[in-house]
C-alpha cells in the first residue's frame, strides 16, 4: 500500500480513514471508536512514536478529525496539539560555524541584550530576550547565525501559522486559505484537514431513500495524475461499485466556466480566475481592492454540481479531488446548495479499501463529459489555454495576455503588479498549489510526471472543443 502514497504520514492518515469508513458502513463506529487506535497499533510496540500509549492517544485524535473534526474549530485545517511536540522551537540560533571572533558584531547590533559569550567566546542567544529581528544574522561574517523555521511555517506562504503558549502550531483562520500546504509538509502529521468521509458514506447509504434520490460523484480532472496503479476508467468503475448512481467530470464545468470567462474578460478587459478557492480566498484577504476583478463564474466543481441538481433536484453530489480548500468552498452559502460533500483522493482510496474494492482488477467505464481543454484545468496553464480556445470558438476578438501563476508566491507577484498597475497582462490564472491541482495536498502522490499524465488524459477526450 505504501507505493500508493508519498509519505508514511499519508499512509497513517489513510489507515485511520479506512478504519473509520469500515466501521461506518456497518453502523458500529461509535461502539468501536476506541478500538481503532489498537487496530492500527496492536500490542505494545509503537510504529512511529517512542510510546505506544501516546501513539494511540494521537490516533484517537486522528479518528476525531476523520469524523468531521473538532466542533470548536469550524476551519478545515486542524492541529493535533498532542502530536505537535517534536519540532524545535525554531527562530534564530547560533550554529557550529561560530568562530568566537573578537569583533562580536552580533552582540553590538542586538538591541535587546539577547547575545552572550561563553569561555570559548562562542555566541549564545537567550530566547527569553530575543525578538527574532535577525539583525545578528545579517552582520555575522561567518553566516553562523541562522533562522530555523518549522516545516509548517515554511510551507505556509500566507503566514497563517504561529506558535502557541505550549509551542504547538496555531492556525490563524483570518489568514488561512485552506490550501493544505502545511498538512502535506508537516513531518509528524500534527496538522491535518477535516474529513467529510462520513458525510459521503451517509449519502451512499441513503441514496435510494426515495425514487428521486441519486448519489452523484463529481471527479476532478487531476484524478488522471493519481491512482497510477490503475486507469481513469477503473476509478470510475470503482466509484459505481461504491454505490454512486452516476459519475461526472468536473472538467465539464471547466469547459463552461472557460466559455463564460472568455466573454467576461472581453467585456471587462481584465480578469482574475475563480477556479481555485484557495487563490480566491487569498485575493479577498490580502488584495481586497482587486476583488472586483475576480471572475463571476463559479468554480468548475460548482458549475458541474449545479447542472446535476438542475437535472436531478433530489440528487446528492459528492466532489472528489485533490483540494482541501474545496472543503471550505463547499461550506459557502452560494455553493452548499449544490455540493453536499467533498472528499480528497486520499479519502477515496480509504473508501475503496474499506469496501475491499481493488480498482486495479476492474473493467473500465468510459467517462467523456468534457473536452481536453477542461481536463487541462488540473495543471497550471490549463485554464488559460481553455480561455484562449473559448475566445477563438466564440469569434471574440481580444488580445489575450495571460499570467499563469502556480503557487501563492507567483500569485502574490502578479497581484502586486496589478495593484500598482504595472502589469503587462490582462488575465491572472491563479493556483494556490505549485503546478496547479496536481500539487494539491489531498493527492496520493506529487510527482513530476503528473503534468504529462494530465496531458495524456486531455488528448484522450473525445470532445475536442470547449463549446
């Protein structure tokens, strides 16, 4: 099973989700809740921690997050305090490169008296006095003073993570955009995303409660870069075996969104993409003056779900993709009437295995809702290519100059240029994850081959035009 995931942390998360899902199918989850940690770590030998009892306690917290998370925290990103205790405090520290020089510039420049020297003339920083200003690091001739940041802090490009009183990670909901970068980068799995896997199972179990009720899976185009051990068509077959009455491509919504954005761009002259909810959240929180330029078109997920609800009003829609931010988007007032649950590819694998569905052995079910352009939305540049095609197909004369941004740092640069009216582009394609959706935190893997797999999937699409 490890071959299906990048890291052991993902595998551990998967095992918890699989156990929770397995108990839920049989209606015995709450009765056997305490048995799940013991099932994963049997006996007295821990697998990842020094103490089996602490490991089981942490697994118990993971079970709670797998069951829709902590009620006291409405956010998607959740911190397991008990698991967040192995990282160093971080900040500026003196390394072994310190030569004990006589100049002592580091001490002279420190305004807070935080630096002292031992009998070997080696510098030391008093953390109770240090303000983390970095002045000492700048003047050290040996670059012996370095700023050590926790992996989660480094991963978070919106500076939403700080340290609490017990030195555990704390997520600022006012800054967080739910991109999940910290979730994927945390080496101890202490930061995770709230799961709605129980909601998805509930929908499947009640799908035939009336003649009009249908369970529909909307699958993101980035699925083509995942499940490398099986084909796209086998994944679709697996979804039907789980109990979904229908499976639809979110790429269909991408085609529709591209056509609408092409027209809106030509009318307004400048536009910011709306397909990535984490990017949209970033714009609204950090560049509110540019919010008016965000495309009025809903995301491909919402567009597709809306089409389904219009055709089958009593249907329940479950979106499946790589994105933790979609879980936050789902809860927005303008989206929740169309999307009933969101799960990631990690959670889908857990669902498959909780029902002993081996997708590698299944026949393929064809799914051809969308064009190759819609499927290309899964990678950076795909949305821009689709809009260029939509402009052409609708005979709209417009000098299209896109700026493709993969990752928040590139997005920030483009938004800063626009805010100062120093841009040479008229469209910003913003993706919070590097590489686009193929870099999403909820993916099974994050490989360099993912882009080529998306392009192969796009080439196989029977529909060759956006419209």
